[in-house]
């Protein structure tokens, strides 16, 4: 039990809050924003070198129309680089440093402007919430905590190796994965708010995840996944839909009516 106490104490020290997310959640942020931004810029540059870029003017204009509307609400209009990649992956992403990538494979699934806005609002919310920095900080904290355990349990013995292996699994399932699921849910909440502010219909976020659920037949158990189950996401989105609709209706009254085609 002494080992468990030391491990938990070390984690409490490392996981003390250093910042607050846009939803008011306490966050651990060990790295500087400039360093994280540089990593995002480098990763995006590498991806552009290794992945074909979609050259269709109509597809690029359509995606840019949606991202421009979202960026205005995020307070960063015109500051993000947006690239459409010709790839069958059902995916899109946003990176620190102001980079947005959209794979053509997601367009048939997020097949309306509102559904694609739900995807991109979610990804932009990850960056606004500094989730990349937070995940790296959590990994660093857990790694240093395990290094401390490593020095104490004499891992050269069979019992020590077993203890260290169990602690590593416990950190992954008990700390890192749940935190990642929290970040995904937070990005869902902020992303729907962002799309509603821009004048996109937040109800389509539920339709999007229903379609994503159909597109991804095999999904890992939620307990062992960094993402909430699609059914969980849909339930949470519906719980917050009244507030999102109020924001959307206000945006409509303000004349925010995107017409991206």
C-alpha cells in the first residue's frame, strides 16, 4: 500500500491545475504555447509533403466558406491555413499554430455544410482549449511518476516488473484515456456552440454522429478508448441542444446564415 500511496501522491503533485479551459475545467499545461504551435506547424508541413492535396476549386471553396464562418466566431478570421487532402480517411483535424486539414473521405459522411461545420467546429475547439498541450503535459506527468516508481520497486525482480507493468496499464486506463474522453466531450460542447454562433444548425451535429456511427461499424469499448462512444456523444449533444438552439436562433436573427456550396 505504501507503493500505491507514493504513486498517487506523485500524480497529485503533477496533476495540480495550472490553467482553466474555456468550459471552466482545470488543466495541466506544462509546455509553452509557442513550442506547441511550432510542433503543429511542423506536423502540418510534413503532412503536405506526404499526402496529395485536393486541387478542385469548388471543394476548396466550399470547405473554406465553412471554416471562414467558424473562424470569425473563434476570433481568428483569416489566420488559419486550410488544406483539403485527397485521402479516403473519414477524418479532419485542427492543429496548434493555426492549421486545419480536411480529408476528402469525410465529405460523403459530413455531407452538408452544417454537418461539416460540426466536424470542424469540434476540431477548432480542441485547439482553442489547448488540448494538445494538455495531453502532452499529462503524458509527461505520468511518465515522471512512473520513473519514480521504477526507482523504488526494484524492477529487476519479477515482482517489480509485474508491479511496474500494472502501474503503467493503470495510468493508461485510469488517467490518460479518461482525460482524453473528457477532452473529446469538451470539444463536442464547444464545437456545437461555435457552429451555432456561426449560424450553422446544431441539430445536424447529432445527425453527423449518427452517420459516423454507421460509417464505423467496428468501435472499441468506450472504457478502452480515447473517444466517447458515438451513442454517448449523441446523448450528450441532445442534453445540451436547447442551449445550442438558443445560440443558433440568435445568430439567425443577426443575419448569420451561411450558404456554403
